[in-house]
């Protein structure tokens, strides 16, 4: 293998991509054949029914060799407003309320059971990674994007409830990914639309925003996701996703995290409106991002892959991503389960939640 080919394959392995359609499109087949990404993420636009989604995941899994590490087959299934598998397309899947409502019961055991039952269902469908739980502290009532997605308005509640949810997912064989480091809970704008800035001191960050992430690191969560936010006390120029200070100094250094760091979606306006593929690759690498998330545009993903290839492989990112993929259960190699397992547990849980 030539150095150029090795660099391209390593760059592909630093991507997780999304796509349009309810079946595997030809451009995704070509993308994987050229240099396979670490995995794919599904959205509502990819979901028509439970059976179709399970078949799609198995069609996707077949794009990777079976004798290598499992591809990451991911979804955002938090509950409440962020659910890709929901009625009317997938009414069979446990329909969890928003994190704030789940946590309002004050029962971590119930929250853990919710994560476990949901995880069992996700595994049966074929997923092995859930971009959950949200670790942000809901400290700003004007926040347009976090709000009810957070497990609490104080750090202690978030630690107690969010980590219970993550434990439940893990018990079911689903990797959890906490988000959005170092904290998206106190923004007044949506990073899907523009670039938020926060002027909090480091003391405030350590007292509030960082507390759940420190607990997640101590609990050995396998992955965390970045926030596209400028934290002025750390780096007044670059958002956390692209900062050579925020992740290396706070997350890797101070908190000691050696798991996988996902970027948030790089097609969000907070990043895409300001930076080209070259800048994202260079700054993301400097920021110690391991997996770059490109959730829809495969042409944009290819530009990013090429830019990463020009930088050459990252030994640390390669090591961390390989460890995550080896830890990922290969659920999509198994036949789809129908009906979904644990129907009695799911029904009992739904009744308890409805009685609140």
C-alpha cells in the first residue's frame, strides 16, 4: 500500500457520515469503497418503518468486511424532541419523553431502565451507538436548542440522571456518547444556525458546565461530542470543536479523557458558514477530534476526507477509533428481531412514565 493510499484510508476512518434516502444510495457505496468511514448515522429522513430501518442497517453493514471491526451504526435517540425512530413511522419503539421529564421523577433507577429498554430495542434493530445522553446543564431558560433535552437545571441532577441513562444503554450493548463538551446549556442561540459565544470564566465552567463531563470521564463513557461554541476564557477565536486549547487542555489534559471525541455535525452553520474543509481538517486535528461528523452531504465529506488525508494519519485518533469500533457490538450482523424484544418491560415502563 502506498503512503498516499494509507493516508486516504486513515482519513476515511476519521469520518462518520449521513446520507439521503431510505436505502443505500450509490454515492454512499462509492464513498465507502473509496475509503471506508468509521460508520454512518441515520436520521428521520432515512426511516420509513421499523422493518425498513432494520433492513437498511443490514444493507449498510454489508458494505464493510465482516472480519474487521464493526462499523459504527449511530442514531440520535435521546427521547422527547430528538427521536429519529418515532410514531407514525416506528410506533413499536419505546417513545421516551424528553430528558427533563424523565429526570423529573427523581428516580435514577427508572432512568437507567429507560436507557436499557431503549438500548435493547436499538440493538435489535441493528444500531450500536446512540448519540446520548445530553450532559449539558439547562442553566439558561432562553436556550433555544437544549432546554428539555437536558436532564436537569443543576450539575448534580445531570450527573445522577444522565449517567444512569448511559449505564442503561451500556447494559443493552449500545455505546453511549455524551454531548456537547464543554457545555451547550447556557447559550441563547442555536449552533445549527449561528456561532454561539460564552464569556464564562474558567471557575464558572469548572463549577457548572464541566461537572457532568468530569463525571462521565470518571464513569468511563466511551465517547463524547463537542459543542460548536466559542468559550472566550479558553479560546476567543476558535469554537471548541476546532480549538487547539479547549479539548486538549480541558478534556484530554485536565479531565484525563482518552476516549473518542466526535465533532458535532460539521454541516451546522456554526462551522460550515465560516470554515472550508481544509480549515476544519487542520483545526479539528489540532483540537484532537477523533471522528468528524458529516451528516448529509457526501461531497462535503469527501472534501474533508481529502483534507485529512493531506495531513497524514493521526496515530492517536486511529488508536482511539479502533478501540471504540472493537468495543461496538455487531448487532447488524444478526437477523432483525421482530417483534422487538422486552415488550413486557417496555409496556411496564411506558405505564410508569404515563402515570407521572
